[in-house]
C-alpha cells in the first residue's frame, strides 16, 4: 500500500512541477520593464555589488551603473534574470 502512496506522491510532485513551470513561463516570457530604482533596490535587497550583479548577468559593471541611473534599460535575458532575482525564484 505504501508503494502506491509513494507513486501517487511522485505523480503529484510531477504535476506540481509542470504547473509551476507553466506559471513561470507566463510570468517571465515578457517581464515588465524596470526602472533604475527597481534595479538598485533588487541589488541592495540581495546584498549584491554592481560588479557582482554584472558578473551574474554576464554584463559589465558600467551597464549595471547605467541601468541604475536610468541612462539605459535592461532587456532580454538580463531583464528576465533580474525579474527572477526580484521574485526570489531559484531553479535548480
């Protein structure tokens, strides 16, 4: 009987994972634009320096600095990764 319960638990977990993946896809396919203040808040809330954030995002420190002062805006993969960091979504 326990084997059936374990199998049911495994199936339920797979369903949960699929639902979560669909929710993430919807949320992060077209992330909302971020202001420089948003980016600085995300960085500071996570105790990350501009240099470290640049390394995480495969960008330059200068790009992160320009985002924060509003000179340029992140897009594409950088914006999606910033959104993931902000939402505290960690996928392993």
